[in-house]
């Protein structure tokens, strides 16, 4: 059957109705949990875990005996984050010092390279290129300074949180030990 003959019925047939121009409600999304459906009961150990985790705290020793409290107080993620921020701060500071030295060289303020005439100031084209380069280096230095400030502030806040967590842990342990051994 030729291609034209196979297309004729679709060309001669009336057009299909297009979607109405009236705004329609979005399709109903299927629910994961049907409110009317019965759910399978939770395993016994899961029920016990949920009961243990949601039971009210009686006192500090009770709180310290719970595994999720111990896990939260023993978690070293804040210390790892603080260490990572310190490494990033050190690396950015090194980069910042290189930018500063390069800027000093371009400005002719570096004592080691002041005797060298790197750019001919009487050549207008070289002077214009130097000015563009100075602007780019100053922008880079400004962004590096801003990044150093922000990462330093972040690290200080994380270090403060680490110290607060450590103090809380020691206070809770001290209270738990004093009430356990009267």
C-alpha cells in the first residue's frame, strides 16, 4: 500500500476534538496511603522501637540511657565539618596571598620586582591592558576576601556548636552520674 493511500483516511477524516479551552482541575494524584485501606500491622520490634523513642523522658539518666541520645551526642559530624572548613580556609588564604602578591607586582609595590619594568607605561595599549588586568585581579581579590570572611564565620559558628554540644554532653553525664550514685 502506497504511503499516500495510507495517509488519506487520516487527512480526509474530521479533526479530532481538541482539549476544551476551559481550565480544568489538575488530575487527582494517587495517594500512597489510602485513608480507608487497612494497613499491614507493624512488626513487633518496630512497635517497640517507636514506643521507646516516643516515650516521655522521666529524668536525665533516662535520657542518657536512650541509644538515639547517645548517638546524637557522640556524632562527630560537626567536628568533621569544622575540620573541612578549616582546610578550605587555609587553602583560600594561600590563594589570597598569591593574588595579593601578584597585585603588588602589577602596581610596582613589590620590593623584589620594583626595579623591573614589566609594562611600558608610555605605551597606551599596554597601559590599557594593564588597567584591565588590575581590575580583574582586584575583583578576584575582593571575592577571595569575601569568601574568606564567610567561610571563617561559618567555621566559627560550627566550632561554637561543637563546644556547646561537648558542654551539654558533659553536663548531662555529670547529672546522670550524680543521680545514679547518690
